[in-house]
C-alpha cells in the first residue's frame, strides 16, 4: 500500500512539473510581448503587380526585459474608399517580419516584400504580433491597431515613348532639342521619380555623391496627350487593360522627357512634367472608375495620342497597340 502511494506521489510531481512549465511558458511569452510597439514604413510609390519593400520597425519599450522570437504580420484590406471599417477577422496578411531578439529600450528594422494585386485604395489595418518563446509549445499573440490608407498605382508595362509633338511657339519662346533638352540650365536639383534620365548631370552627381538633374528654363519641350475613355464603359478586364495601357504611356513619355497631358471623361489634366505631375496623373488613373450609365462622347480629335478604352474604335485601338 505504501508503494502504491509513493507511485501516486511521483505521478503528481511529474504532472505538477508539466503544469509549471505551461505556466512558465505563458508568463515568459507574455513578458516577451509586453511593451512591443510596431511602426510601418511605406515606399514612396506602390504599383500594382510590382514588388515593393515595406519596412517594419519593432521597438521594445521595456526597461529590463528583452523580447525574443517576435513575429509581426502586417494586415491589410483591399477595397473602395468610404467602405466600412475593416474587421480583424476579414483582414489579409500582406507580409511577415521576424525579430529574433529586441533588446530593452531599443528598436530593430525589418522588412518584407509585398506585391499589390490591383490598383486602387489599399487599407493597412494593423499588426498581429506573436511569439512562441520560450519552449515553442504555444503561440501567444496580441493585436496592435495601426490603420493607414495607401494608394496603388496601375500596373506599368515597358512601352516605347511616343514621338514628341510640339505645338506652335508663342512669341518669345524657342523650340528645344530632342525630348525637350536644352544646353542651357538654370541650376541643379535632386533627382525625383519621373525625371528623365537625359537630364541627369552625371559629372556633378559623381562630384557631390547624389543624383542631380538640370532645371530647364525658357524652353518648350515635346508634348504628348494620353486619352482614355471611361464613359459608357463597363467594369472588367477590358477597362482595366485600358487603364493599364494609359498609365504605362504616361510613365514612359514622362520618363523620356516629354510634357504629358491626360484627358479622360472624368477629368482633364494639362501638359506638365516632373514627379509631382506624374503622381497627379497616376493618382487619377488609380482611382478612375468606369461609368456605364453615361453616354460616351464623340472623340474631339485634338492632340496627340490614340483614344484608349474598351469601347474605342478599332482603328484607335490598333493605333495604341
């Protein structure tokens, strides 16, 4: 009888030891997540079907306790602007980042690769932070709210730039060389996305260690107008292909140094150049929606560039191919 009681006591001791390991695992995993703060760093542009690097800064606000094996999942929701607030249950994981050790009162920078599937508004909801520290038996997680709205530009294909088309010169103006280049320069400035590579001043860039471009003045560069039909169109693959083609044409011609205008049935943008103008045009194309109820107006026939759109005339579509 004494031997039987001794066996029971040993079993109870083993069970108590196992339960203590479970409690210890919960306490240590909770301490690893306590004081964790996460910050998202987005790139300057998000383009559909183009891989982007998104930074994740993981900070440990605790004074003495380090955090181990921290997994950060960045949650997103794709949808239209003005839609209801996102729910955690329906959020999708855009990417994961892992930090093996975050010392107290420090922060580490991690990143993940993200490829947006389509153009339009993109909502970052928050972070799901989890750890399996210390024994890997259980995963403990917490939710960090970090809402942020972003915009995904249409996918860009490598298309050739159009031949420059310049209008009549006004009094006091002169025609520039190819792609709007002039030997005279008003100064140098930093390179921005959308600037033509022909304007890069390589000698000054190598001397200063940063990429510099020339600021042109008193010149009239080549012009090109991109036209896109949105009225009388239905949502679908054909309209998305037309938007993609228009965005690719805008980016290619601005990159080559031309002054580009964009005309759609929703808005019209005059000729311009530079990074700010490029972002303005691509933003409009990213948010452009077809209006199937509206009647498509007759083409005006002005300016350069073929009419794009799923319901454009066959000759116009062939010219834009």
